[in-house]
């Protein structure tokens, strides 16, 4: 099942793709794509609907971030062995955890603003985990039962803010528009193996990232279990799981985004995104 949110920023409504891939409106049937709707019971209720009987979305409707009421966006750094190598760093002995401000999260085709003072805005295609059930001190064997589904994410990063200034990575990860999420939340039953998904990203039509979740160091089940030892994960929380090689800072010479660039990215079975880069107001 593929769930979505549509409408103007800040006023999104719930939606669903029917069996023919037509986007339909769920307004009035659920409050939004978040909270209890992400539980196994909530998803089972949506799965029982005949989506083909629901109203189609208006033509050209904007898609928002595919999850509502996100309490926290947790990110994992250097979680692909080949990306760690291109960054000239060792694979970490435990997952590197940092946070992305929830105000950075946005729709999959929203403009991508370069923040003031930025010279090194970069791209990162990532598999995003969406939590569906409260997870605290969860064993790895039980971790996937706490996952509602998965989505495409672009962990946009300002490398100078992230690594060349004092402090932690969060300030290089949290500008407005630095977290496109969607187009859909794909429920876990439709993803046979989250550790075997092709992923890609292009800039102005040129392939930059062409990878697979097979090279993740710490897989989905491990990450959910690991994070739950340090913080309670709640329904609607999202986890950006890291990126394969091919980011801008790894190019020779390094290449970073500028206004009017077009970024396209996707993950097998989870859909695709497209952002036009703009200067922030």
C-alpha cells in the first residue's frame, strides 16, 4: 500500500494510491498519515478500503512529506561502506547518530533552497524508515514489527556548515527544504527486503549516485533496535539511514548545487523525487 499527503504546505490532506496507481483522497476517513493510522490496525483498515471508489486528487496537486506529525527525524552517518571510503573515513564501530530539524522536511518536488552563506550544498539519496509502533528497548529480531513502512529521502547537506564550523552536524542538515520526503509511504508488506533496493540520484540528468541498500553497514532492523536503546521511537518518527557513494563532496573535483540545478532521485519500489534548486529568500 502506498500512502501520501497532498495539498498546500501546512494544510496537507491524506491520500492513497489505488491498484492502478491513481492518487485518491482519504479526507474524512483518517485524520492524516500519522499517529495511530501508522499502526498495524490503522494500516489494515486502510488496506480494506476499495480505494478506486474514492475521489481522485485534483490535477497537478502538490505532494507534501508523506508522513504527518513527525516528532523526530533521526539520521545515520557513514552507514554505507563505499560512501565512508569516498569520504576518506573509517566505517564507524557503532551507528553515528545525528538529528535533522523537522522544519527541514518537505514535499518530494518542493523547491530546494540554498541557504544564505552556503557554498557547499550537497545531495544524498537515502532510504527512510517510518516508525509505526512505539519502540523502546526493542530486540533486533522484533524490530521490523515496529516499522510502518519506507520512503525516499534526500538528506540535503551543507558541508561547510556540517564539518568546517564548530559544533555538530545538525546545523548542516537542517535548513528549510533540506529533507524532501516521499512521494509515498510504502508499507512494509510491499518491501520484501529493505536491504536489497536499488537507489539512484541525478543532477541535471547526469547520474551521480547509483547504489544499493546492500552496502549498508547497519541494516534497518539493527538501526531500529539500536536507536530504541537510547530513545523511544514513536509512530511517525523517521530515520534517514545513510547514503551510497556519489555525493558532491566525493566528486573530483568536488561539485555542489547551485541555483537552477535539477536534482532527481529514487529508490526501487518507493518512487522518485525531483527538486529545482533555488536561492533562499
